[in-house]
């Protein structure tokens, strides 16, 4: 049962992380994971592109949202390199849904910003990822509840410890079957 997010802390105060020499402000209570994006036919993430920070947002009801600037600057992909699956509407805009694969890079237990060095786990986005034009919304890339549900992932949030764990489903087997 691989853990994609292993007891990652989510601070009750605003904080920041640095990625590509860019200071990224995080709001209080945001769960952050590290992800990379590849075109859909890829079978593994591009090793020359480092994973970037993404907010896990159970209030976002799609798979994944990113604006063009982050797709180009952080994922090193141009929207045109990802085929179009369809469109969605948000705030009166038609947002293209692009074909892509999402790779979640596991963190070290109890550390939000340190990667564990284990291979990333594929998170399927069959309905595409929303690529927003410009750079206003979303402020940071978002992994939504649809991705958690459609990939049958298990999310555990401990309010008392202020930690979140995201893992693949447990596969039970019975040795006497």
C-alpha cells in the first residue's frame, strides 16, 4: 500500500516554500504534495523535470487544475503538447481539459517539503486536467477530490496531529483461500 503522502504536516499558520528560486506562499491549513505531469502516452515521469508543489483540495470537484504559466514554467509542458479531451466551465470561462498523466512523488514521513526518494505513483486523470489560461486562477496547482475518488485512494487527515496521509487502497489477501 504505497503512501503518496506520508503523515505530511499542514501548518495552522501561513508558510512558504521555495521552488525554482520562487517563493511560494501557502495559506494556513493547506495540504501540499509534490507532483509531475507528462503527456498521456508517457510511461514514466520526465527525470529532468523536478516535481512541483500542488495543493490537495477536497473542495475542488475535478481531477487537477493548473494555469498555463505553471504548466510551462514548472512542468515544462506547453498546453498544445497535451491533446484536448473536452471543455469545462468555471467562472463563466470555457476551460480546456487536456490529456495528461499525473505522478505523485512521495514525501518523507512528517516532512512536507522533503521527497522520500521512492518512485512516483501514477494518478490517473481519465477526464483530463483543467489548464486555465493566464495566471490568475488557480493560484497554485490543485489536485481535486475526483482524482482521489477515481483512483480509489485513501485520504486520512488527523486534525489533532495536523498531518495528512494519502495512499493507495489496501489489497487484502487470505492465505487459506
